[in-house]
C-alpha cells in the first residue's frame, strides 16, 4: 500500500489572498478571508484523513455520531429505562422478599441489559 503525502495549504495561496485583499480593498476582506479559511479547512481535513488512513491501515474510520443521534441510541435508552425501573423494582422486591429479592431483581435487570446490549451489538 502506497503512502500518499497529504496536501498542504501552500504559502503562495496565503500570499495571493493577502495581495488580493490589498488590491481590492477592505470591502472584499470578508469574502477573501472566507475563501482562504475554506481552502485551509479542506487542506487540514485532507491531512487528518490521510493520517487516519495511515493509522488504520486502509480501514475506513468510524463515522462520528452527532449529538442528536447520540440521544436516539437504543443502548442509551435501554440504560435509562433500566435506571428508572431499578428504584421501584428494588423497593418492591426488597419489601416482599427481603435481601434475596433485591439481589434477584438486580441480577434480572443486569441479565436483561446485557442480553439487549449484546443483541444490539450484532447489528
């Protein structure tokens, strides 16, 4: 597998943007700065991608999960439901069966959660 050199933001582009800014005047400074930032961002992104590709040995990097998608995760929802149900289930089982009931209810919740997580991981 050939190692590719990541693209760099050439100094000539920065110098050309500064020269253009001087020639066009302050009215175009924002547009020139935005254009320069886009070019630098794309160069940095390409370098990061090349670095990750080198570290991962050709495998695709995992997709980043957005903040909104994170809260839609079945594992998170299942974990929150287990936490909410644990308090009343512990109280009821402890009241009816004592410490053995508490242990039994927690083992049941743990087993249910582990089975669900392992099942979700196979997708």
